[in-house]
C-alpha cells in the first residue's frame, strides 16, 4: 500500500491533571467526578453535544439503576437522573429503575453539570493519536478540529471512547474475540404520529418489569411469521420506549453485522441500517393500526454499538464472578442488567437475568504497564458474557464515576493507577453516594 509521510508541529493547547476522552455516559461522569475531587479536567468529545450512545445513538431507556428494590448505581449519575427528571426530561420506571428520557434535555442537563464543574470542553474534536513517554506513560493526546491538529497534556488520562481508541493507540493489549462474531449494530429511530395511548404501545414502551424482556411480543411474533412474504430485513425485538412526548416512541429493531472499529465496514453497515429504518417504519404503518399515521421524526446520528474493543486489564471479570454476585476487595461499582447477547444473524437473543446485582473491580479499569491510563464504560476488562451486561449506560456511568475519582487521586498523590490507595478510593466513592 502506498503511504504518505507527514511531519508537522502540533501546538499543545492545554495542560491538565486529568483528561477524559469521550463525552458519553462514562466520560461525563468521569470528568465531573475528577473535577469535584479538585482536579483540573478537560473533556474531549467528537460531537458538539454530550451523551454518547444516549444522544448520538438515541439508545433508550437508561438501564439499570435499581435491582431487587435496591439502588445499584448512585452518586453523581443518580444526581443527574434526579436533575433530568426535575427538568421534565426523565421518567424513572419503578421498581426496576430504567429511565426514559428526552434526548435534547439529556444533552442540556449533562452540559450544565459539566460546565458547573469547571471542566474545559474540547467539542467537535476527534482523537487521532497520542505520544508516549517512559515506562508506558501517555504524555499527550492529539485531536483534530477546525483549528487543525491540537494536543493537550495531563498527569492522568481516562479512555471513555467506548471503543478503547486511546488505549489501542497506546498499545494496550485487548481481549480476544476467539472467533465469535461481534454483537450486531442497531440504528435507533423515533416515530411520531403513533397512538401511544393504545394498550399495545403503552404496554411496550414502559420498561418496568424485572426478570422480563420488554420487547413487544405481538409485533415480534407477527414479523417472524410474515418475515419472508414481507421482505423483512434482519431485526431484533422490537423494543419501544417513550420519549416523554405524546405520539412519539423510540424504536430499537434494526440489526446488522458490522465492525464499528473498521471505517469502511461501519459506513456500509450504517447505510444498510438507514434503509432498514424506513423499511421497518413502512411495515409498522401498513400492518399495525397503532402506527397507521406514523412517520420517521428522527434517526440516530450514528448506529448504536454493542461491542468492539475492550482492554485486557489487571483483572478480567468473568461471567461466573459476575452472575454469582462475587464482591471483590476493590469493588468500585455495580451492574444489574441481564447478560444480553444479540445474534448477528437472525432475530434471536440470549438473555440471562441476574439473581442479584453484580460488582465491578477497580482492576478491570487498568492495564499492566500503563501507569497513567484508566478506562471506563464499554472499554473495561471483562469476558464476553460479563461484558454483555456491563455495556449498558447506567453501568457505564458507575465505572466512569469510579475512574474519575481514581484519576483525581492519582494526579494529586502523584501515584500510578496501579498503586492507588484502594481504601482511599472506596471511601471517596462512598462519600459521594456510589454503591460499591
């Protein structure tokens, strides 16, 4: 392959205690947690808004904050939920603690909390590289925006990109896929003009039943029965969720194979999914009276990603540990979503509900030989089955919060992420309301 060599000087435009990459459910709470611990923090985000999969992917609802009638994700993420609810932008589904939301108010609420914390935002900035120092330490990150190439330096970096982009650039080893296909991509969309007062839709769009898959069975069964004659593309669910606006539902039903870490593959998958959005809307409109006047009001700016890269950390969480509720000595967060693996081909889904909420160790957020790098969200160290639960947004918020507090401690104490005082970390997490 022909190559082009470019040499250029890149200005360092900021110096921080903590730099967080990615402004999604993990990154926002990592940044806020670090800033509230007294660190000087920057947050780098590729879009012009925050929220990640919640807002760029329209992934609804947020799940799961409570389990067996006990809160499992607390602290700053729960403060966000309460503020969002007070703005009229969130609805807590009891008793399970899934949260339906208005994506635009979600963006605004996150933005307010980030700016209130004094965090410096680098929006519309796409991570493109990093520079390394001695002993595996990251010295700077490089990103591209309308100013050109820019770099910022920090004592500690937190990778919340969802795809472990910074960790991969730094050379961190990744979990092996072992020949198993990645979980499929899905493009969410919002339908307006839906009869949301009808029993079928009203029942389906509220996710409040513990131990049950909340997909709409009557529609699913019809689609499976008539898939060939109607030319129905690959689909899952379908799952509907209220957007808090009468007549509107968020729809999760498209599905296709694709690797979101491969640019060409991801682009092709998104093109297929966009076509499928309109095919699905047409089918719903033609065959279900509740949707007879519906139209596509919004399509997610990007396809929802279930699975890409995750690091090989100091400890890899296993499904056995996760499902047994094993509590680690360095537990820093929890998870309660069922283990949820979607088939790449066909409409099947493997779901295992937890007997009790699981625990997450700090060691899953760090890798050996990388003294100033933490990860949170979809990038954490877990086997495929444990990860299939931990990938959801409330769990990402919890690990983000923990990573932010740990990063601030490391920056203040001038210690490596491997040598952070676990007792100090867990004490600070409890003090801010984390459930650990």
